[in-house]
């Protein structure tokens, strides 16, 4: 059984609103899940974000999904990804203080995946795994001198994209992944929001982590 509770935690510009999902046994890892673009209505209650959070909790992870600054009950205003990286780092710090240095998984959808790819560069110790769903490559100012605006990520990253993504074309995802020799899990005929495909998305994540030693 999984329990969930709303919490607030200290962020860089005020309080951040979050939802904590806990397994009924001692957590074996930590997961932090980031939501899509706030200016397009993205919140921690996005269906892909909640699917990811519940899946990680089922896997036995202490899981936090949260609202970026200026969203819901979180203080501040949208900062084009830079401040949002700081927000996510604050959530990771809170999780590590609460649950110790368990293995950490960073996950995000769209803008949230873009943020988490950047967050991974700043963490010490490093995250054990990234799960990036339809990452927003090519949509934000270049970071680390990369045209796509996203840094390279570890080769163990799970990257999931829809074949018919109408927001972030699959070709753009491949342009980012190809120089890294990064595998891409493609859901045929799926769009950006994976309508009707959430169960399949869940199964991909379960398959990735079931029996996996983090």
C-alpha cells in the first residue's frame, strides 16, 4: 500500500508545495519527479507526473513530486528553467535529509525532464538514474554550449518519447540523443501527452527498475 501526503518545504525563494508518496515498507530509494511547463498549465498534478510518482512508490521508493516556483502553493515566479533547477535541487536536498543517502532517481516530463537533466549536473553524490519523458530539447536557452539547451546525461538514462509527439518532435530527441549514443524508447503513435498510453508508460518504468540493484 502507498500513502501520500501534501507537504511544504523551504525553497530558494520561499516555500515549495510538494506531495510525498511513501511505500508501506522501508524505502529502498528516493525519486524526485518534476512537472511540465508552468506557463502552459503544468503542475505536479499532471497525469504523467502522477503516474511516474505512483509507479516509483509502488517500486518501494520515497517519492516527491512538487510544484515549481509560482505554481499552485509554491512561492515565486517562473524563471525560464534557471530558478526551477534551484527548486529541484532544494527538493533533492530535503529528500536526502529526510531519508538519508539512499539511491536517487530524478524523473521529469517535458520541461521537467529538461530541468532534471540540468539538475543532475549539480548533484554530489550523483543521481543513480534519470528517467526523462518527452524531454523539451531545443526549447530553452542553450546550457553548457549545447544547441539543444540540454546537457549530456549518463548512458544509463531511461529516455521515453512518443513517435508522434506534436510538441517536441521525435527527430529533435534523436538529434540530442544520437551524439551520446543514448537509447530512446519510442512509443509508436503516441503524442506528447501519451493519451491512452499511461499504463504502457508505467510498465516501461516498472520493467526498468524491477529487480534492478540501485
